[in-house]
């Protein structure tokens, strides 16, 4: 998350409305950001004032009269004894004070509702951002896939183009690939079903001509579902009589194969 994301989380933290993971992330940011600590203090002050603003209101005139009547009719008073209870005058000032307290309570409730509304909007905004990020990731994958097939189709439409299938063997028995190349040696390999590569390793393409040592080509790493592709240039001596093979090599490639063959074409 960026700084603005953390700032949007401050009202929720002041009201203890964040989940544990979000609160932990924000607290780590607060340890390093003086601006956010200062703004959080302001939100916490607002929350504290809301909790204290709803002070008890005075009883209404009707309730006050009932209490006074109950006191004046105390059984302990003698029949002829004058009442010593002095009724409170119901002045206009008292009515205005009661109205003011009600207004303060209403304002505090309204402020709290606004804060909760901001928190709901912030959470909805975060959810929309996550959905947008997911859509953008899917869109990039679709673009990459379309680009791969466009390159493949471009070579396939060239004069003298050929397509050779490669079949998996050994650790990659379920893998397969298509190798397309034209008369100029422009080539592209598109593989699927390959096992994940360990750290520091990549797949490497080889051209095998007769009993000669394999000719090394480029390297590639598959994605998380085993798909990989590689553009290459076939040497002239391998253009019409080579076997195409793929092995697992150190990252960057080797000058000679160091592992078993994962993919191989027929003669």
C-alpha cells in the first residue's frame, strides 16, 4: 500500500474498526510516518469528544412535577405541617438549555454517522481497487497470449514454413510443444504442461544434427501453469535435418546438455 491508502485507514483505526491484519500494517506505517501519527491523533480526539458529548439531559417538567409531588406527600410529614418543598421554576432558560443539549446529541450522532459512512466508502473503494487490479492482471495475460499467437502465426505464414511437434518424456511426460520455423531459420517454440523449474534453472532448446554435439539455443522459464515460449534462429546446418530438444539447465543456459531430455521432436 502507498501513503494515501494508510491515510484513508486512520478514521477506521480511531474507531477500532480495522481487522487485525489491517491494523498491524497501519501500525507499522505509523511507526515511520510522523504525518499520519499527527492526523491519527486528530481522529482519536474527534472520537473521544463524540463519546463525551452526549451528557445526561435534565428531566422534563412533567417528570419533575411528579417527583416533587411524591416528596411533598411524604408519610413522615404531619397533617398540619406546611410543605417545605420549594418547586423549581420552569424558566425559558432551562428550556433552551434542554434544547441545546438535544441539539448537541443530534450533532454528535450525525458526525458519527458521517464517519461510519466514510469508512464504508473507503472499504468499498478498496474492494473496487482489488477487482480492478485482478482485471488488469487478466487483461495483461490475454495480451501476452495474443502476442505469442501472433508471432507464431507470422512465422507460420512465411514461405516454406513448417511445424514440428515435440513430445514430453521423463520428468515431463505430460508436456508437449509446437515448433514453427520458416525457410530463413526464424523459429518459435510454444510449450505447455512443463513442470515448474527450480530456483536458478531454466529450460534450454537444442538443435541435434546427426552424431554431432547438440547446438545450444536460448532459454526460457514456464509460467505457473507450465506454459513457455521461445523465439530462436536455427543455424543453416540444422535447418533441414535437426532434431529439436529441450533440457533443464542452469539459468542462462549451458554449452552442452547437463540433464535428461524433457521435450523432443522426431527425425
